[in-house]
């Protein structure tokens, strides 16, 4: 007999699918922000579930900083092909070359701060009225204040003190020309929820999330991968060890953790017992 009693992950999945479908129904030109990280992968997995057997009705948009891990880009292309989705890529380097964005040449600076310039240019270029993202409220204090449907003005600005109510999951999608919404279907998920769902659904991830041998160096107590994008001081000596990454972003600011976790179940056990936050790396 079919049971209508949902467990915790099923409730989260159902809520996210509802938000995704609402976004697709209410907006004329939505996109899914895709980084190749676990949260955007789970979001794309849920989007496929939301519309199956039809295709995902909106493209995946990747704002490429140019400082990605090569494994991320390889996985991105394979995953989009597996989904049967359309991929749109825009490059931060193009914004820099065009003089729209200015790169910080500091050795520890990445491009995370200026990728928003490329994103807003893309929003205007493609007349995007909704951008679905994988942000979660547990990640940081600012994101804890976000609603599912988060209104942005013509400059991409967000006014946390003037958010629209979402009583009984009724969403207000009205906006003026040039404005758009950020949609966060994973708002109520935690990092542990994400990994439990990955384990249950057996969702593939880039190899970076699992233990592998890599050349790294230490800076301010954090471990970073050696690459052409990361400038090192001569005093920062490199060494090889087994590491994995809890988040996958700009190589210049994404830290590794020493780990022997070779699959999702082992990673989940490590995270549950960890005393360091995801953003702490």
C-alpha cells in the first residue's frame, strides 16, 4: 500500500520540486545557475525529477571564473549531456577584457567577487527574469534571511528589510521590467541533508569531492591546490597528500581537507563528525 508519510528527505525533495515548478510556471525566461558543485548538481537533479519525462524547461547557466578546477569543467559538460539540458556559459575573463570588471591582482584574491558583474551582464543580455540557485540558509548569516523567491532590483540589489511575505508557500513574482528574482529551492536543506540525499539517490559528483592524491600547500591554516591560478610565496612549500574538497569553486579560495573518504557514505560520516563548517574551508 502506498504511504503518504514522508520522511525528512522526501519532505525536502517535495518542497524543492514545488518551488522549481512554481518558478517555471511564473516566469518567462528562467535559468538554473550551475557551478558544477554538489548543490547545483542536486538542484539540477531535482529539476529533472520535477519535469520528467519532459526535459528541463530552462537552460543551465555557468558563470565561468576561469579559475575552475579542470575536473569541474569536465564533469559539467558530461552532466549536462546526461541531463539532456541546454548549457549557457559566460566568462568572467570576457568582462575583464572588456573593462567591465577589474581583477584584483593580490596573490590571495580570487574572482568570486567580480563574477556578479558577469552574471548581471548576462541577466540583461538574455532578459533573465528568474535565476534558480543552490544557496542554502545554513551556509551563512546573510543567506539565512533569504526567501524562496528573492526579489532583485535593476542593479541586482537585494533589500533584506523589504522582502515579500511567503505565507502558506504563496509566492509573489511580480516585478518591473529589468528586475529579476533569485529562486532558492534548497533553502531549507543543510549540508548534511544534501549529502544524505546524494547517498540515497546515488547522484554522481566531480571526483574532487572524494579523497584523491594532490599537490597542495598550506596558507593561514588552510590547504590549497597547486595550480597556475594560485600565486605562492616562496616560503609556501608544496607536498602531496590525500585530500578532498567540501565545496568546489574558485581554485584561489577553495580549501581542501585531508581525508580518506572515497565515497558519499564515507564523506557523510566525516561531515557529521566534523567541527568545521563548510564555509570554514
